[in-house]
C-alpha cells in the first residue's frame, strides 16, 4: 500500500545517534531505555515485459522504550516519489547500531524470566 505523504523520516524526526543513545523529535533517549527493536523492510519489483524491472524500497524501524513509548523511523514510497535505496540502507545501519548497543539490555528481560 502506497501512502500520500511520508511520515517519520530522518528529516521529519531530526533523528541523530549520540555516544549515549539517540535523539528523536528533540527528545534524547539512552541505549539502556530500549527494551525491544523491530524492523520491517520491503522491496517491490515492477517488471515490464521486454523493458526491464523497476524497484521500490521501503523500511520501518521501531524501538520500544521502558516507558512503553514507540520511537519510529520510516522510509517509504508515496504516490509522488519513490524511496531511495541509500536512505533505506542508512536506516538499516541505524537499526544495526542500536540493536548492537542494546543487545544485553534487551536479552536481560528473557534471562530474568528464565531464572
């Protein structure tokens, strides 16, 4: 499903990684506040017979915080513009970095349940 406007993009949210965490919509979050990470990525291929293929990329990442708040970044195609692969790759790198830095904190809740 293609939307009319883009929401939660890097520019709209002012998202920035810092040494202690990240900034989203002017609010600072620390890595130890992240309790869950989610990512959704899609590639849509449109084939035109005897001409070739055209690809559209989209990605959404969500970080669930201790407070229950969801922090989201999204790159998606709209009716008037396609998403660029380099933007999707940039969001993927942000997701990978935050996932690495929060792994022990996120795993702790499962280890506490097992003990």
